[in-house]
C-alpha cells in the first residue's frame, strides 16, 4: 500500500518521533509505515487521518 505520510509529515515540519508521539506508536512504526514495510490497522489508519485532517483515501492508496 502506498501512502503520503512522509510528505504530509514534512509539510508540517514534524519528525518521525513527533508523529509517533501524536499517534501513540513508536518512531520505528512510523518509519515502517512511510517505507511501506507495514500497513496500519484500521484504528491506526483512522487516527492518522484525524491527525492530518484528511480522509484515509487521501493518505493511503493501493
């Protein structure tokens, strides 16, 4: 699954650790999400979408 996490995070000048803190996950999880090694659970995907104020579809794509 492709995603725009790295771009969205960079637009806000957030580090991976900053985003991880907001999501309640580890920095390593954020890194794995950004590089496509890990697909988020549905609850995490909803939390990510709320954090960025975008729909899940605007962040993640196949």
